[in-house]
């Protein structure tokens, strides 16, 4: 990849939504009669099929009731496997009609990042609560448009950062809040896999759809560092490159970055499609703690300098996440991961990209 990717954005979020009135945390519309909220999965790819639909078989506060897909051949299998009635099957052209369907309370956007804003806004404007996968969207403007649409339609919005629902991650975040091991002196985090995307049509190779390691995997270390530090960076710098140019000529195969905080604290991060990494290390004045691995679906574990073991949680991570998010809707409470958290990461992603284009210059936030 060259440091100068020209991105042709073909999606424009609706101006009307951007112009929507600004509300504080909305007084949301709470579903009446239902014990379990009905969820419609939007985009039936690997994550929806492999993790979310199975997770929704284990949830206590929500269940799978609908699907939105642009691929009609997937419909019979999903209907057969999950008992989804014809009236709850939509495509991207008629998805707005979900507004008239009381079976569905939540739309869960699991399409490629480049179309999250489009789908999330349709869902919010249909009056449905929106769960949106990471990375939230392509840029701050799109993220803000999703937030505005949710507020204007008085629905909840949450981003699918499953790690924030994971118990060991929550323990580490708690150490940061309490400064349990004293002042943090350094943080480092990485998430990446040694993989490949041979299909030229794969969205992970397409800059317009949110491809590249930084959007796909880099948001994990960014989000982990921000929450472990309990601070927002004031400047970032980064370097993006590709080694397998035949696959990743238009997106980054690797990104290294640094986040600078007030008082000289600097965190380092890395992500890639070409190297397996999975850690969060925090060094403090009075000790250290870490998560290794930091973000697998199962088996996140950690330890501390004074011998505290953080053993893997046996529960289904996505089921826990969706139950927490459903409960927040039912009880009209703030969700664990609001839209603003997704926006904060995308702001950093864009600044890292800018820094890489400028040969690693620090970019003030
Ligand atoms: P995928 O390619 O397997 O699935 C994407 C789906 O979107 C496909 O079914 C595809 O048909 C559909 N789609 C709809 N419109 C499309 C378009 N215009 N172009 C391409 N595809 C289109 O991808 P995935 O791995 O399931 O990822 C989907 C989303 O889930 C992404 O945002 C990704 O970052 C996120 N994800 C999150 C996690 C997690 O742990 N939270 C894990 C994997 C993926």
C-alpha cells in the first residue's frame, strides 16, 4: 500500500439526519409487552452466522426474530435453522418497512463498515434500537450521523465492542479507574492475525468498505488503550504499510501507532493482517497487569505483578454482550458502549491514517 491511498467514498449519509435536532441522552421508547426483545440481524456474513445467531440462542433478554439480507439464497437456511417467519425477512431495499413490525425491537448492523452508517440510519429512522458492529463507520461525520439519527428517533445506539462486556477486561478497566497499581507509566496493545484475503471482492481489501488492518483490527488496541488508561489521547502518530502488495495494494496490511496523553504518557499499538498479535500490557508505578490473549471470542485471560490470575470466562461472550445491551434498553439505562465510544476510536483511526500519509508526523487531536 502506498501511504497515499485515495479513497473514493461512494456512500453519503443523509443530510437530513446530519441536520437532525440535537438531544441529550434520549428518553427512549421502551417496548411494552415483551420479555425478550426481538433482534433482526442485518448482513448475514461470517460474524452474524458464526457468533451472533448462535449467541442469540443463549440470551435471556433478547432473541433472533428477523433478518435483512441482499442474498436471497441465504434465506431458506436461516429461516429453517432459526424459525424466522416470512414476515420478518427483509432486504436492503425494503428494510425501512421494519418500522411496521412489532416483532423487531433492535436491528444489529453486521454489514461491512463502509455501509454501517447507511444501515444504522435506516434502522434508527424505522424507530428500532441500533446495535452497530465495530468499526462504527468510516469517519467522524458518519459516526455523528448515526448518533444524531438515534437521538432524533429516541432509540438506543450501542457499538459491538464485545471486550467491554468481558469480565477480565472489565477488571483491567477497573484497575485503570482506581489506579490500583499506581500511576500508569506505559501501555502497549496489539491485535492482529496472520491471515489472507485472496478474494479480490473481499471488503477487507477495499478502502471504501472499511478494509485494512487498522479499521478491522486496530480498533481493538485503540479501544483497549483508551479504556485501560481512562484517558483520551491528545496526539497520535502512525505508520501503515503492506508487504503482500498483490492483496493489500489499496489498504494497510500493517499499522503501528502511538497515542500520546497528557503528562507525557505514551502508548504503543500495533495491528496487522500478516502477524498474529493479541495483548494488552499496562505498566504502573507500583506493578503491572496484562491480558494475553486480549480479544479472542473465548479464552481472554490475564495476570498481575502481585500474582492475581484472571482466568478465562466460560460464558458466550456475544450472548453476554447482547444481554447487557438488551437490558439497557429494557431498563432505559445508558448502554455500556455508546455511539460516542465508537466515534472516539474512528477519530483516532483517521488521525493515524493522516499521520502515515505525512511520514509519521504527530497529529494533534
Ligand atoms: P462478512 O464479509 O463475512 O459479512 C458481511 C456481510 O455483509 C455479508 O453477508 C455480505 O453479503 C453483506 N453485505 C451487505 N452489503 C454488502 C456490500 N455492499 N458489500 C459487501 N458485503 C455486503 O464480514 P464479517 O466478518 O461478518 O464482518 C461484518 C461486520 O462485523 C464488520 O463490521 C466487522 O468488523 C464486524 N465483525 C466484528 C467482530 C467482533 O468480534 N465484534 C468479528 C468479526 C466481524
